[in-house]
C-alpha cells in the first residue's frame, strides 16, 4: 500500500489543480493521499469530487499545513483527517489567510522598492484561485524579472533577513495543534529535517511539539542526511510520536514525486495505523494476493 500524507495543489503554492493532483496520484499508484495546502482547505472538495466522478479507488485524507512561529523559525504543522466543517478550524484558517494577505502586501512593497514594478499583480495572476505565498513572488522574479532561479530569489530577496523579507506573525505551535485537534484531526510536525537548525534546536523543537500535545512527526528519508534521519527516528520514539510520511509534492520535477516518500521503520507506530481508509486499502491489497 502506498501512502503519501503531504501534498499541495494550486490552492496554495502547488502547481496542479486538485483534479490533476488526483490523476497523478492514481498514475503513481498511490492508495492514500493527504492534500495539505498551506493554511487552506479549499482544494479538498474538488479532489473528492474528481475521485467520485472517475471512480478512483484513491482515498483522500483531508489535510492542511499550518504555518506557526517558534523562536524565529517558521515551523509547519500538518493536520490530518481534519473535519473540514469545523467552525473553529475555519475561523483559525481565516485568520491565517488575513496574516498571509497582509504579509504579501508588505513583501510586494519591498520588492517594488528593489525595482520589481508590478510584482503584486503578477504574483496574484500566478496564484490564481490560491493564496499568495512567497513561492509565487519568487516565481515572478524568475519569470518576469530575470532572476536566475527560485533559489536565488530566496537567497537574495525573500529569505530570512534579505531585502524583501517580512517577518510573519504566525500563531504558536500549541495554537495550531489545538485548532487541528478541535477539528478531530491529528497534528504532525512537518519536514523536521528541513529546518535550518542545529541538532540541539531540533531536539528542543520536537520536545516542545510533543509537550504541546502533537501526535506525530514526518520521518525523513536517509537521502535528506543519514544523521538527521536517524535523529528524527530517535526523537519520535523518545517522545512517543507516531510516524507520518509524505512527499511534500508541489509540482512535477526530477526530485520529488507523489508516493516516493520513506516508509517508517517498524520501531515506530504509523500515524495511519487505525485509519479506516488505510485499513480498507490494506484489505484490498491482501485480497488481491
Ligand atoms: Mn509549499
Ligand atoms: Mn512546509
Ligand atoms: Mn508542504
């Protein structure tokens, strides 16, 4: 059974529509896919519709990736199996949307000062129905203003401490965990190997996430660094966090693909252990054998 619990559509900074994402997951033989757009649930209904219309056996997990702040780091918390009708989660995400819109305005003003005239409209055009993220600004700098790459756009302008950086005022980890759990979801610490922090800080982060009531943590592929991937497994066990795993797919590329995410070692409990969606798929697979 292939389970991928982290992916994006064009409702945040992904490039595919929910329908295209579902089709690609099907093509990659993914059985269970969580759609986890940044601070929005807007792509989920369309994904479910597509599955139903096409008779796909793919199970969609309703998810979201929430931005939080912790000691000057932007920390992402993934919510899985959230109740999309939860009024408290919807109110929480509406606030996130306001924070994002405010930040986008400030980033645009700074980029204009750097000489990138009209950058806000161009980024809005690119974002389409989705929320504006820094990735959209980066892409506009590359597409329309000759900046060499997305990476360069972040290193020169959008990254922490750079000319167009705007400090975001995100909620705390505990607030995000509460919002997810109040909507009957499970809270997962996203991509712990990707934060630019030392092992000492990572230990603190995972400890505080667990103390705040977090349910799981995304394990890292050894390719992300053997040491870090081992450390994350150790920390998951130490704090009794369940293992989650996702590709964090944003767009087709050589580097990332739906369903090409690591399988947890048997020492950890997978976060999907008691999920009906995963069980059904397991049974189906066994029945085929
Ligand atoms: Mn993203
Ligand atoms: Mn993230
Ligand atoms: Mn993500």
